[in-house]
């Protein structure tokens, strides 16, 4: 079951809302939350892809084989490789201002993947290790203090956005801003607009509450 939609947007750019929107449109969507809740998925697949991208494409089906769409990290780090593996897939780049994204990251993701954290489960420890190794050029593993350099992190964000726009042909790419809603997404995918509001989920408080729920569930 090949991927039909690939999310190139970093986490904290409305990817959870997009995940729910795509599910509503009939896709089965991979998202970090599904990786965290599925101990049968091997997080090291993405670490190996990061370390050796030239010799890795045979493993993608082991993590994406039962999905038709994938958004959020770790997918966003590998949007280029995945777009080549699944050449008929459309690519969605979720965006927001770099400054608002940095603030959201600092209040959520950065707080939970720093080096001083309590163990949750072997699987989720492996997920966190993969995240630290692969996102944002691996700075969470190499130099975690960089997360406090707002200018540097915002530049990484902006560079990624521009790289996606240069890499993916315009007719295959949708740039989706926070608040754009159903219309551009459904037009891009050739889907009817659902008769309900576009999902609005995973605020900073929602994210932190979800992390605590995982800690309780897998303690």
C-alpha cells in the first residue's frame, strides 16, 4: 500500500490537525503519535536511513507499508527520500512563522527530548533516541544547548521550508499554512470538503498532556 501523501512540514506546524484531517478524508495516516503507541514499529529504521540514506529504501515498507499518508516527524526529515520512493505521492508542507514555531517547540518537544528525562518504556526510549538522532540535523544529540539559540533554530526551520520548495515540483506540492482549513487541502487531493470544521488539535497543553498519558500508560 504505497504512500499517497507525504508531509514535509516539521512537527508543531499543525501536523496533528493534518493527521486527523487526512484520516477524515479516507487516508490511514502515520504520525509520531502512532509510532509512539505501536511497539511493533522499529524506530531504528529512521536512524539507519539518516546514517546511510543511499542504501536504505528497501526498509521503508516495514514502517509505512500499512499507511497511505504520513506526516510529522520522523517523516518530515525524510520527505525527499520518500518522495523518490513513492513518486506518485503528493507532498504537503505545513508552515507557520519560524518564531511562533520555535516558541511552541521550546514549550513541548525540546522539553521532552532533552538529555535529562525519565524512562517511559523501551519502545518509547528508542523513539526518543531516534528523534534526538535525526531531527534538526541531530543537534539534540550532538549539541543540545543549541535549542536555546532561537536565531539558529529558526534558521534551520526557514532553510527546511525553502529546501522543500526547491526540491518538490510545484504541481506536486501544497504549502499549507495554519488556519488554511479544508479548501486548499481538498482541492489539492481531489477530495470533497467534509461537512465539519477542519480539525484543530494538539496545542502545547495537549502535547504535554499526551506525553504524560504515555508515561502513565507505559510506566
